[in-house]
């Protein structure tokens, strides 16, 4: 009994657990003198905590509960007091074990693609390290069992799994040789009876390495070791063999593989590849046969009607809503979309090859599709036929084809009307374009292309407020409609809403990173704000994509000149002149610059160029003006241009024609009627016009050989790059505004 001590009744075994510890009070840190002193000084230290806890050897410990209550006290394991409650009210605490008073968690930051790629690479490396570690442990285990005299206890399944995982991780990290060595190690072990299928993996690696003979060898070896029971696996290997033959250019052998697949287990990809191979060898009849087989491949997709909810049964409606967007339905939609894409691509490819004309071939494809399970694709093929006519610049046939859809269903009618509006807009028939744009919107108000066309028509009428509303509505229906966003930015620019226009183009730049049009418009808006450094920076981005654009180089020279940097302005004006020597503005600036710097001889060269371009323009308008041709010959001679021969020949022809006209006019009317005389003169003039260009040098020209050639600057120039495959409104600082609208995507 001497070792037994009775507890004093006043002693509370749980005292101290509900005491308030200010160490973990984040709300009162601003009023904590010790903490503030430690923060302000680099050597400051907080006073030690002296709170006492019974039954512990540590003077202080955290008081947070397992439920994450920040300010409450932790409940001891032997406590009889309820969690979250104390005998005395401590700092007005309320019971909140889940910390709901803190509010919702902050949203996760969106990761860009580069971050995702880096993370995936890091995951692959970590997985490879784990696979290597598993291999080391497996080898140690095997060695230990062999030393203990129990080799029969070695688990072959574990060894196989470890080696297979290691080989796969090597392949994921693109360490192909190590992966091949590991796969070969598995194949060499005769204890692994089912390892033959791994030759498919080795074939895939050789295919990535573009070692096609080795890939073909391993695919065939794998095919020999897989029984006929595994029908799907054999089909996939046969498809790989066919693709290897395609990569090697052996289309006949590829056809044999794909034909075997289509006869045993037909699928969309095999039918598509078979048609392409027939197209490659130019077999017209077998192309038709392969297309018919392609559209006959069953999709194995349930009827879409099951996803339409019925109003009678609420429980059934809930089930329908639940399965409407599940992964199975998404897989079915993807499979159907892929099949439609292959069929459309095949029809557009083989249509010109299977018949004498493109239209006839397309009509045959449409008839075949109408009699298949892809009936709804027939209208899309007709639309594509019209678009192909449009690309071939056969406007009449395109319009004729599209007008046949005016009485079809809503979606097709909207698509056809959109393209008709586009065609009439290009032809500047704005009344018809407006009519079909309204028809397209009435058929489908959510068609962003129709709304964009309507906005373009209103833009032409200079009703910019209305145009902006149509472009905004198009963006509400499709936030990725780049044509509407581009045109909205131009509309704001016309309305002098510079900030709103900048927002549009900078947003579009984030979507189309290398679009020179978008970057140029951003620079133009910064120029309107007189923020010349920013405008120069954006034009530099344009030059990085298209370094030979003379207009952008000239604009850079102009901005540097405004900014007072004459040397940079001279550099960019000179580059612009080098690529386009016919820009009068550039020629004038360079000539004036040489006069200011007292290099008059250089200035004369540029003013001669200016005169040359002026006379060329006059000659283009008045081709029979003799004085203009004489000046052109003289200038080309003085400047040493090869064009002197061309203008000299033209001058001789015009002078001869003038002489003949004078002779005809002065000839006396004796014995012949004036009509016969006039007829003779016309015959002489016609004869002179038909003379071939003479190669004889002009008498006053310099006969020396010239080193440089000169390209006519008035000739056709390449159109500036456009964003995407569609046209849109453009605003060019160097010319008139060019208007366009978007073609409905195929």
C-alpha cells in the first residue's frame, strides 16, 4: 500500500488540454509584440512557450484537432469531454469540426500545355526509376532464393511483370535501345511461354525509328505466334503491316493486307487505307469498290433515339440524362465522327479520279452514300461539292448547287445560305448577300458564320454599331470564331474605340500566335495611341514571321523616323526598297535623306527611280504615248536596266504605227473609194500590231551586259497571309480597306 497514492479530489486529470495557446493564433499576430519584434529584426527570437501539458515530456505541442479546427483545443484520447466543447467558453469558439467557416477553397490554377508536358516527362522519369528499383529488388529476391536452395519458389509471373514494366518505361522515355534489349531478354527466357506477343511492341519501336524492314519482320513474327482465337489482335497487327508497306511505298503489298482485313474483320480505318492505296496506284474501278465497302462497314452504334427523354416517366428521364453524356455515348459519337470524316475525305479525294469530271464523280459518291447507313452525309457531300466548285472558281456551278438546298432541312439550308451569302459578298452583290445571310440566320440563329457574314454586310454599310452586335452574337455562339473576333476588332478600330480593339486583337493573338495580320493590327492600334515603342515591338514580331514584307518594313521605317531614330529608319526604308523598288513614298524618303546628308549622287538615283515609276504608271494608262516611251527608254538606259530593250521595241512599233496612220491619212483618193483605203490602212495597222518582238538592240541603248534583273513592280503581287482558311475584313494602312467574310468550315 505504500506505493499506492490516492488522487486528490480537486486535481483535474484533464486540466491544461483546454487552455488557450497563443502560439497558433493567426488572428492576433498583428498585436503580438514578440512576433512583430522577431519579424522586424533578423536576429529577433520569440519568447518560449510555457504552457504545461500533463503526462507529456514536451513543454509545448500543437493544439490542432484531427478535424482541422484551427483555434480549438485537441481532445485527449482518454477524455470524457465531448470534442469541440469545453467546460468554459474559450474565445467565443463555435463547433466547426470541418472548418466550413473558412469558405470555399481557392480555384486551381490552370496549367498551360508546356507545364503539362514537363509534368508528364517528370512522371515518366519517376516511373522509370521505380521500374528500375523493382528490377533490383526482384534480382535480389531471386538471388536470395537460389542461395537458400529453393529456386523452385521463384515466381515467374513476378519476374515477367517486372521486366515487362521496365521495358515499357524505357519505351515511354524514348530510350528505345534499352527497351529493345529488355524485350529481347524476356523473349530469350524460355520459361516465359506467352512472350511472343511482345514482338508487336518491338515492331512498334522499329516503326518509330523508321526501320521499316525490321518493323515488318517483328510484326510478321508476332502474327505467326498469335492464334486465330485472338481475332482482334491479329487484325490490328495486319493493319500495322499494311501501314509499314505504305511507308515503304509498296502499295500492292499494302493492298493485300488491307483486303484480308476487309474480308475477315472489316473496319473503317482499313477501308479508308485500302481506298487510298487504290488511289495511289490509279485503279479506278477498285476505288469505287473500296468506297462501297467503306460505307458498308457497320458502326455497331445504338440508335440515338434512346437518348431522347420521354415526358411520361420521370425516372426514365433521369436515367436518359445520366447516360446522355457518359463515356460510352462519347465513345460512340467519336466513332461516328471519325467514320464521317474518313468518308468525306475519301469522296473528295476519289471524285475527280473515278469519272471523267469532278462533278460526275462526286455525284456517284453522293448516290452511293444516299443508299447507305450514312444518309445524312449526302447533304454534306453536296455542300462540299459546291465548295469545290468555288475553289475551282466555277462560281455559277457553285451557286447552282447551293440553291438546291433552299427547301431542305434547317441545318443544311443554313449552311448553303451562308456560303451563298459569302459568294455574293465576294462579288460585291451586297443585296443578295444580305438576303441569304438573313435566310441563314432564320434557319439557324446559332450559326456563327451566318452572323459573321451579316456583320460584314452591315460593316460595308458603315453601320458599325450594328456590325459589332452581330460579331458579338457570333462570339457568344462560338467563342473560337476567329473571323468574328478579328472583324469585331476592326469595327472597334473604325469606331475609334482603340482599347476595345486592342482587347480583341490581343485575345486573338493568344489563339493565333503566328498570325501576321493580328500582330500588324495590334501595332496599328498602338500607333493610333501614339505609343510608338509598343507599335515598333509588335511590328518586329511581324518581321520575325515574314521578314521580306516591304510594307511592314516601310512602316517600321516611318515609326522610327517619327521617333527620331534616323539610322534605324534608313535601314528599314532601304530594306523595303530592296524588296519593292516601286513604292514612291519609300523612294521619296530615301532621296530626301541623301539630300539632307549631302550625298546628292545617291539622291539622284532614287529620284530617277521615282521618275521611272511615274512614267511606267503613265505608260500603263496611255500605252501609245510616244513621248512617255522615249523617256522610259532614256531612263532605263541611264540606269542600266534590262527593260530598255522592251520599251525600245514598243517605241519602234508605236512610231511605225503612227507613220502608217499618217500615210493612210495623206493618201489621195484617186480611183479608189475611201472605204477601200480605210480597209487597207486598217490591214497595215493590224499587220504591224502582229509583228513579233524584235531582238535587235535599240539604237540609243547601251549594249553592255547588265548584272541585275528587274521584276516589274506593277505585276501581280502575292496576297498577304490570312488567318486560317477563311477571309475576313482587313484594314491595311498602305491601301484601301479590303473586305471579306468567312467560308463555312468543311
